């Protein structure tokens, strides 16, 4: 069953997109990430123009994150106050990101920046996460005691002004680091068509030192706000949101996210992190390494008339 | 009977043609379209005739970049805009075009992909070189042909440009037909099909037929909504996303 997409102006296979949405939604619920970093490259590979893929994917990520964040809320695993602070930064970031993306498209360098961002961010985060999670899996197999959590918290996190209490995360820290983190993730959201969970989750654990239990839910909550805003901005500024594409993806996505969120409690956290690390690393390398190979066609047509 | 009488007047050769469809509707099930053009050559003199069909879609500037290697990484050059390239172009004929007419005739009619008027891009700048002021430097220069060939190659790969030197076939005496294949990515707009009758290397008669490709139904409504009221469209699409996420989670809790 093929569908002609009104904005992307290509014809796509509807059951395939629903199945893809479900698969990515499952991963999204399982790991507490938006799943955009997986879906956007797949959409581009299927022939959807990159600008439309990035913008419509933000919409899909908002849907599957909503679906899973509600289950996390019931388990009291969302720090709404921290999520709100992150989202305030995220709003600024996505405003900036949509303008940056527009400017990069005019320069003809959007593809390059997208590929490089995938290579750098996914490559580095995937490698770090894999290293850390394999380490903890090995330690447990050997029966060693888990590495003691460093209680010395970084002074820059505590020395900064504008401190705020986050009772659910049991933190009393300055709002500056979460806001900056939010801005950064908002920019990524607009440029890469991702929610940014793969950056947020490790950053919340290792930089903000939030308790592991609330990290995933809070990350998803902030992602909903950032991607919703990105989606509206992309539609308003660039007219690149394809609602038919997003709807096809989210039909599968919201269901997959529910199943994934339930499945997540059956796995150990470090095993989940190792698996996610492998996926992140593979996508980053796949997207980025193409930049180093000699292209078979040296010319590229670009959408839009600058 | 006057001796200097003109030879008996024969009506001039003429061609007539029609399209099976003049209005292609792009709906959600659109997967490209095949349109048949059929026509007749009316020529009492029975001279050997050739028919050339040229179909053009609406002009759309082509924006293109060339990948260059910088520090080991393949990077797009600055994009170059080609004006006047048709968004869709098809040339079909009874024989290879260069056997039908001369280079200059084909060039004048813009018949054949080699004769498309794709204008050299406005990539000129004026600068001082070797102490000489106001030298006009074309951004492309000698590379122009490479770029032009690339436009044609990429458009052919996506089915938007096509040339078929046997695309027009005579199905009966004086009756011919040609097929126009519109790919899914065919641009929206007004197309024109020019049908030329060639005799002795000259176009002796021609006809022009119009063709409209337009979005219809839901596709059209959504496209217009997205472009005319982009902010409401964005809010509506986010509302759908959030509602769907919420609905799924409610549905699963009941289970």
C-alpha cells in the first residue's frame, strides 16, 4: 500500500513505515530515548528529502516520548522541575537550531553538518557508553563489588550561582548547567532531527549526577517539549513537516514505545546501556564514514531554491 | 487554359495530436502516471515524415553542488543555481534526432536533451587579477559542460529527463503514438507537449498540447494548509502527535 506524501512529494510504502515506527518506538521506550537518531537516517535512506525527514521526525519523537513518559510518570520516575529547567534551555536551543539549519541549507552545507554531527556525537557517546557499561558488566561477572559512586561532586556544579532545589533528584545545584545542556540538546534536535536523549541521558548521569531512576523519564519529558517546539518552528519557518509521514510513523511508534517501556524493567541497566551503545556507535559510523569515501557521483542536486 | 498555371495545389502537410489525459491528479495513491499521446500525419504527398514529441514541465531552477575533498573529507562546494531548466523534459522521436534534422534546427527548437537551454549560472564576479582591474571571472568557466552534463545525468536518474529515439511509433498509416511516463517526483504545474512534423530536415507543421499536473483531494488540502498557514499547521501536527502518544498510553493501561 503506497502513499504519496504531500510535503515530501515522494511515494512511500505505508506498512513499512508503520513497522519502522514500531521498531524505533520499542527501542525508544526500552532505552528512554526519542529514537530520532535511528529514524532520521532510515528515512533519508528511503528517499525522503533530508529537510523533511529531520522536521517530521521531531514530530514523531514527540509522539513516542509522550506515550512512554506517561508510564514513567506513573512510576514517579520523572523530575518535572529538572525537566522544566532543561526544556527552558531546550526552547532557546531549538529556536537557534532551526535558524542555523536554515542558514546551513542556504550554504549547501546541511548534509555535511548533519553527517559530521552524527559521526562526532554518536561516535563519542557510543564509545564512552560502551566502555563504561562493558566495564560494569565485567565487574559483576567477576563478582567484584560495584565501583563506589564518587560522592565528591564537581565543584563547578555547586559553585555556580542561581541554585535550585530538585527534590525528586535529591539535588541542590545551580540551574546554569542544566540550562546550557538544554540549549545544546535543542540545537541538536533541530539540526539532526533527534530528541537528544542519547546526549541527555549520559549528561544527566555523569554531569548533573542525577539518580539513575529518574534520568530516563526526565529526559523523555524534556524531549517532548523540545521536539514539539522544534516541530512547530520547522513547520512555520521551513514548511518541512510532513504530517502524513509523521502520522504513519507515530501509529507504530506510540504502540512500540509502550511495549518497550514495559520490557525495560526486565533487563539490567548496564546491559541495556551496552546494547544502546552498540546501536549508537553503529549509526554514528554508518552516517559519518561516508564522508571519507570517494563519492560515485561528484555532483549533488539540492532541494529548494536557496 | 493558361500555360503558366501553378501545379495543382496540394494542401500542406500537417500534424494533429491529442493526449489521453490532460489533467493528472496527484492524490495519496499517486505513483507516477503514463499518458499516451496519439496523433495523425495528414499529408497527401506521401513524403517520408518524421515526428518529434517534446514534453516540458514547468521551469524550476536547479541548485547543485559538487563534492570536493578538503582535508580528507568530501564537502559540498558552494551551490550553483541553473536557471531555466525544465522540471520535466522528454524528447521522443521516430528516429535518432540527429538523423531527422540538422544541429542548428534542433538547437533552435530546443529539441533533444543536448539542446536544452540550461542557462549558465550567474556565478560571475569582478575582481582584480595580475594588476588588471575589473576582470570578469565566471564561477564555472571551463567546467560548465561538466556541470551541465551532471544536471542532465541526475535528472535522468530520477526519471525527470528522458530521451527515446524510438519513442514515437507509427501504429498505422499516418497514425502515430508516444508514451509519456511521469515519475512520482514529477513537478506540479503546467506542462506542454510540442509535436513537430519533419520533412526533409525541416519542421513543416507543429501542434502544442497542454497538460496539467496538480495535487488533488487530501494531498492538495494538506499542502495548501502547510504553505498558507504554516504555524497553525505546525501546531495541529504537534497536537496529533501528543494526542496519539497519550491515547496509546491510556489504551495500554486498560489492558
